[in-house]
C-alpha cells in the first residue's frame, strides 16, 4: 500500500467514528460559506466533466439520505494544486514554474470524509504533482498551519460535498459503501490560477490565467 493510500485509510478510521458517535460541529449554512465572494488566490485543476458527473451522482446518493448539505456542481469539482500568497509577482512566478513542468496522470478512486466535507481520493501516478507543489512552495499561502501545509503538499483530493450540520448514520453508511468506488483517470494538462471563494463557485471565481503543462 502506498503512503497516500495508508494516510487516507488512517483518516477514514479516525474520522468516521467521530462522525458516527459524536455530533459534528455546525459548519454553517451555505450563506456562511461566503459563496460568491472571491477571497483566495489559488492554483486548481478542474476534473474532466465525465468524472465530475460521476462524483456528483455519488454525492447525490448521499444527499438523498440527508438533504441540505452543499453539493458541489460538476464544474466546481477540482483539485487544489497549492493555495498561493496574495503578493506582487506571484502569478509570474507560478507561470514560470508551470511552464517547465510536464503532464501527469491521476486516478480517482474511493470516497472519504473530513470533519467538514466528503471528498474523492486522488492518486497521482508518479511524482509530478508532488514536484510541482514543491517548486511552488516559495509562493505558498500560510493560511493553514505548517503541519496542515505539509500534509496538503503530499495528498490530493477533490471535495464533492460540504456539511451544513451533523451527518446522519444512514448517509455515513452510504458513504462507506463508496469507499472503494472507482471514478476513472485523467491527465493533468492545464492548471488554472484563480481568485475564488471556498467552493470554486461560478459566481465567486475569477480566472486569472490558464497555463498548459508540457
């Protein structure tokens, strides 16, 4: 088992019992997520439409068990490469780094859970994503603590649901049935630089550039 698979398995083992036996802290209604207010400078990869639609269908299965949580639309499902510091010259440096990186493939398989989201596990083939993130570290945002940034550089995921309250046991059981689901594979050939809100909503995202990988 790879390090990423082990980390995701440990996350599930630690997080799912907390959601089952203890009330989830209230994350807030959609309005409190500040959809439509661009606040974060970031680099993202949008998942191909066919894979995103499969993830939306999986999220819809959970939503039927428990309506009311925020379900990402297909066009907003994405991989965050790295959150960026909002500083002069950042975009030029990002473009220079991306311009010398090559394409890489990612497998999308298995749903997992955090304290606030349901996400798909993304498993890059080879070191391409890790190397790209390491090259961008000099312009990385310090929004998250150092330990969290370290982990985010090593794992990849795509959120498909954001909680607005406690997760019911029935929804958690449905999520467990999707732990080993396969949603396909894709090649990363383009990275988007964007100023966006928390959920990459259409109304809250301003694309600053799209950079092709070699």
